[in-house]
C-alpha cells in the first residue's frame, strides 16, 4: 500500500518557499518487517548538508543521521504507518504523516467438519484465517471439487474416489500473504461394512406380535439404523437406531425389514428381508395312497399349508411322541396291516405352530400267484392255461406278461407258445399295492413229433 506523501512548505529561515517530498524507493506492498530506503527531494541537501531524520509510527521512533547522503535514510521498519520529519541545514520541515505503511502478515487457517469419510462423501471447509474480515483473497489447492478453486470462504467439497488428500490454503490481506500447507489430511475410504441380520425370512404368528431381529453385521463396530415398513402402504411401522431390532404389537400383514450399517468412515451398506405376520397356520396335508398296503411307500406332504415354507414339520406314526420323520415332504412304508394314527406338527416359530391328527388304514400285502399247468411233455406249437391264485384286499387288476410284454389282463390266462418263454403275473389294486409272481425259466419242454 502506498500513501501519497504530504507536501510541505520549505525553509522559512531563508524566506523562500520550497517543496519537500519524501517517498520510499522500494515498491509496495510492505509486510511484517521491511528494509526501506526513504528519499527526500525538493530541498537543498547533499553531501556536506547536515540532516536529521525523525521517523515515528506512534510507538517507535528512528532518528539516525545518515553520514553519506543526507537525502536518503535506510532502516528496518516494523508494522505501522510511519510519519517523517526532516531537519536540513538547520531548517526543520513540517512532519509528513503516513509516508508509508507496513502491514502485518495474516494467519492462514481453516477447519473441516470431518477428516475421514467414505468415497462419494462431502466435507464442509471453512476459512478461519485472521484478521477476520480482512482477507482480500484466498486460494484452495489439493481438492477434487470445482468449489475449491472458487476462492470461497466456506464451501462443501465432495470426494468421488478413495485416496488421501492434502488441501492447502493461501490467503492475502492488504497484499500480504500466508499459507497453511498439508495441515489437515483428508482420508477417503472405500472399505464398506456388511449388513446382515437373522432371521432373514420371518413367518410368525399370532398377531399382534413382537418382532425381534438380531444384528449379525460385520464388523460389529458400526452404527445401525432399522426401518420396518408396510409392504401394502409403504408406511413406517417401526424405526430404531439400536444394534438389534425390537418392534412390539405388529398387526397381520406383510412388511420389509431394512438394516443400514455405517462405519466410522461413513461407508454404508443396507440389507432388507421380508416379514410376514399372520393369525394362525392353515394346515393342508395330503397323504397318498390312502388307504394303502403294507410295505408300500406312502407320501406325506404339507405343500398346501398356508403360509408356505414353515421352519419345521414333524411326523409321528402312532402319535406316541416319537418323531419318525421330518420335512414338508416325507415317505414312509407301514410294515404290517392295521389302522394307524399319524400326528403332524407344523411350526413357524416357538410361538407359532399347529398340530393335526389323521388315520391311515393299511391292508395286508397282495399275494401274486398262479399255476402254469402241465409243461412236462408237449409238442410245438403248444397252448397252455394259467390259473390265477392271487389274493389281496380291494379290487384286483392283473397283467399277464410273456417275455416282459403284456399279453392279457384277464383273471386266468391262455397262451400258445412257439418257443421257450417266461411268464409273469403283476397284480395291483386301487390302493396302489403291487405284487409280482413269475416262474423263473420254467418253460415248456419242447420235443418234435
């Protein structure tokens, strides 16, 4: 900053009007402490002309007399606006006020609202340089955002990629600079947590119901936000910021439970799973065949039960408390004939289950048998009769097979043989029971006439 020097009238002792000018030979700005040379002009001074300089900024005074050139004065000047008074050849000229000013350096500084964030996150930068309100300009460097180059005092910068950033700030006040370099490293991370909770699929009853979900996210040192929303309306039924979720008094309906976890760097991950609350299970159990025969596999199924996919299904033959089988689909063969009670236990949770009991009648196994007639002596072609001696419950059906091919479905069977053959009888009934009889390789003994 240059202040125009004042003009003073000269030497009253000689009665002549003279003009004296004093100005620094250095170019401004002047900051902190400066070595400045003052030059007086417009007065008769030179070698041999005694001169006395009086320079003051109100608190400091310099009054050295130069020995070489009385019209110049060089010294180190500190902060302040300096006045100059000059006496040459016994003539004292009026004081010239604020010939020049030395300004203080500013102090550059800034603050941020976070130093560790996740990629894509944003940070607020604030210039806190002093003197406050006297910063003429500022320059931000080392930032990936366009706002950093706009010279703003406060702005938000977003970081799209993981890295460590070193922002710098340079400020100017009345032409004097200061800078703060690498003072606040910004660490941008791309290490994400993994959100998880159990159970992942909730089918539970009866309503109203208290829902409890356990947070199994990794790492465990994360902040958690739970939101349970209605699938039908989208309304929030429950929202908490605890590690685990507990929501009480939920009505019948379909919901979505979402867990969002965030680590110390601000990296987040979300997972959502369905939740269904219902009044009670609607059991629909199918058994087939029923009635049945001993040693015939019987299929038990809860595929028609609503809602689908219970957590466990237990089958108990005889309802004696012993679990004989598990699973929504199960097969069992009754070893002997009789009437059996079967108990089924369908469970969705320890508080949500249903039981049912049904009866299955089991008949004795079918007995397939036949007599082949006399096959000891014969001539080709030969016609043989087979007498069906099969027994069993229900309406019986018959399949006579010669060398594996069905040739008749009657009670008894006649067949004309032209070559050695194997005869087989397969007996079935309406309960799905099956029995087979054959005479191995008991074939007619051929002899030519």
